[in-house]
């Protein structure tokens, strides 16, 4: 008979619950850019940006600048 450590089992459950919550929160902020993905990654590389959030801010800043010029 295999003895199961109750604390280890509870720890695994807590980890699973935390991961599930993290995944749900992350899913709420995801955006599917579809066909634009290649252009997105090219822009990211060209501008030397590391994070997708940086690309998003770059594009928003650029858009606001163009709109304010009108």
C-alpha cells in the first residue's frame, strides 16, 4: 500500500488552484491578432521591444500622436 502525504496532496491542490486563477486572469487580457502576428513580431524586432505590452504601448502612442496632428 502506498502512503500519500496529506500535506503534499494539499500543496498540489493549492498550486493547481493558483495556476487556474492565473490562467483565467491572463486569458482576460489576451488579444488574438490573427494575420497581423507576423507584422507584430517584425515591428517588435525592428523597434527593439522585448514585451508584447511594449509593442501595444508603442502602437497606441503612435496612433495618439497621429490623431492629435489632425
